[in-house]
């Protein structure tokens, strides 16, 4: 059987030790990465990769799902293990009983959804593999409402193109955020996980909500989601590249695997 999908898949690039712009920086190639011509080529490659992956696999192609027996005995904590924010700490101390998820921006009906409302929605459960840009992987079980059904409740305006996830944690002075387009936002495996491995999310793993966008790398799986903003463009938002690591380290915005 031919293996056409082998060509330039992000998982194979990880195995080879390179990940576009992010991999180059982690490898110390800062001077090369700073070259305007080279940067332009990387951006073109990023756009090509997104289009090629969706053309080959389809926009609704599913990431592989695993059995309970395949789950990793340990699922490493990535990124921050605690936001270190006083307001967040107060919510965590009361099990997020008075916390709400905000949905705003280019929507017809801005929402403030309490934990009880999210728990009452139909829940999707999936066992998937998390692939980190640092080179490790782990298989875990996630449960939560599909992002698409939440966005449908808010009603998207025609100009909406991106969902931006504003999070409770920071890296230094910079707030953590991530974004995806509406194709991935409405993908059936894109959920806002409330539970991991059969238990409510812990603080270290992103409570109260963690984005799971299963066809992309781990740095896109934003933890501590507090607000979802619908926008027509990523320009003018923090560094303008669509995410904290994209802004800070030139990671590629589309991290498909």
C-alpha cells in the first residue's frame, strides 16, 4: 500500500527533529530565521502545509482514537502548571462554582456560561495522542462539549473567521492565548475538555477548561481557557501571529499533524 501521507507530515518532521520556524529556533538557527527571505519561505510553507493536509485528508478527517488499554501511565504536564493568578486561585478553591466562560466578539449573542451549563451539554469522550513540540507524546482520555455546539449557541456573525482562546496564565508579562480557524473550531473532535482520564481536570492540566484540537500539535491545546473571542483577523492581537508561542518563538500558526 502506498504511503502518500508520509510526505511532509508534521509528525514525521517532529521525528526528524525539525518543526518549521519553531524547530529552527529551538535548534539555535536564529540568524537564519531572522533572514526576511527565509522567513517568507517559511510562511509560504506553513500556508502550503495547511492547504495540503486538508486537501489530502479532508476538512473533517479524524485524528486516530485509541482504546483504554493504550492510555499512557503518565501524562506529562506541558506549559505552566499553575496560572499564579489570584482571581484564578479563588475560582479553583471553590471548584469553579462561580466561574463563567465568556464567548464574545463577532457573535450575535455574547454568552457567559457557568460550569453547570457546560457540564449539562452533550459530552464527547475521546482517547487521543498528544504530540508535543518538545518531542514527547502521551495518550489520554478527554471529555467535554464540542466547541462547535458552544459557538452555535452564540451565533457567529458572517465576518467571523477565527476563534481566539484567552487564558488565565501568563509567561512573564505576556498573556497566554491561542487561536484556530472555524474549520478546526467546528471539527467534531475539537472539544473544550472538562475531564481528563475520567476525572475533572486538575490545575496542572488546565482546569477548568482545556482546548483539545486533536489534529494539531500540543502547543495549540490551550489550558486555563477563560474567554473565547470570535474575530475576522488576528492582526493587532498581541503580536499578531495568532498565539503566544507564534509571537514569542515564531512557531507556525497551523500546527497540523
